[in-house]
C-alpha cells in the first residue's frame, strides 16, 4: 500500500493516511480480507509517529472498515465500501467528489475546511448529541467539560478514570450512549475499544491562563521544584516550564515518589504541581509559593475538531453570521 504525505496540505497527515486507505478500499485496490501494514510498518513508510497510525486504525475499526485478528494482524473488513469497490461503481462517486472539490477551490475553500463542512453535515442535529469528556481526575475533567460547553453551547458530561476508578465493564456501560468522546491522546486506544459506537476526538491541552501568568511572574532567583504524578507527563510539564518561565534558569522536575523529592521540596521557594500531585504541597516550607499547573482544552482544537462534528460554526463565523 503506497502512502504519500503532503506536508504542505491543509489536510492533516492523519486525515491523509485515513483517506488513502478509504480510497483504496472504495476503488477495489484493497479488497475484503486483504492485510494492512502493521502500525510500525505504516509509521515508518509515512514518517509519522506510531500513535498517529494507531489512531487512524482505531477510527477505521470504529467505522467497520478494518478489523483486527488476534495474532494475525489487521485486515480489510466487509463493508459498503468494499462492495462498492468490488462492483466497480465508484467512478460516479469520484466524479461527484472531484466536482465538489473543484467548486470549493473556485470559492477559495481549502480541502481541510471542506472536510470540516462535510463532517458538520454528518452531525447537524446537535440537540440529541451525547458528548462525554474522559480524563483522569474528576475536578479537572469537569473543568475541561465546562470549557467545551461554554465554547460550543452543547452540554458535556465528565468521566474520570482515576478518581472514579471504573472497571472496563463499568466504563463501557457509562459510555454506551455517547455519540462523541473527548479525551487525551494516550487514552484514545482504550476508549476506542470500549466504546466502538462513539466518535472519539483527542484534544490538545494548553496551560490555563492563570498558570501561564503565575509562571511568568516567578522570581528568576527562586528555587523552583516542578512535580508530576506521572512520569509520562513530566516532559510536558518541563516543556511548559521552559516556555512560560524561561527566565528561571534552574527548575528541578520530579515525579511523586522520587527518592530526592522530599529534600528538594524542603528547600523550595516555589512548588509547581500538576493535577494529581497536590500532596507535594504538604512537604513544602511554610512560606513557599504553591502553583497548580492546570490545563484547558486548546480552543483552536475545539473549533477545528469538535465544533464541526456538532454542526456548529467557529465563534468568528458565528459572529459574522449573526
């Protein structure tokens, strides 16, 4: 299977890979039962991260276009597209798509924006859409859900995996009625397996305004200790510190449970705690400044990824329309 990524395209690399596979199924180049490359192989061919390919395969499995067979790999599943390809009836659809793209181009609409418009028609009835935000901690997840609700006007429920500790069976039951699930990138594969009926969108998260302001206002001579509950979040935390507290030359970043954390906290002037690491404050000196490193969903991601699925226009467009 040939995969070429156009780095200059307005269409994301993830969408390009998905479109390539869908097009080859619809054209008959990939038929029912044919094997697909492994995640690692396709990642190497396309030059993308394995997680990106994993998400593409998860989307295709969710749509019933491919299937995984334990111990054998991933294969093209029987679907309306394979029947279309086998019957040779795709030519009319290709022509209609070509005409639509050509018309959009004449109007100055990019292919990426055209895809968003098509997606918006797929989910035009917003009143019945059940949207769920899945995170790790309930207070933070509720705040994320509230942000999406405020920006889109659609109510978003919250489910927390650590505070509430649902089993896979419980989580499957709670997500059974979800049409759209919003979550973190690393949670996407698990949720795709447990809620195959739902569309799953992985959002980017950025430091909240209060966090950015607090980091920008740090004394450059302060002894700063940044603490994360999870090791895989530590690079995100340290990257944020370098960006928003670049004037502070030395920041000690540690994970809860590290052997030297208590000694570092005892001498800290400032303790920056990611969500879930609040217990670090108990070991800080009485006069230390405590900063909660809080995130919010990227508003741009909400406009680009979530709003089109809900049949909404981005805020700027809504203002122009009104």
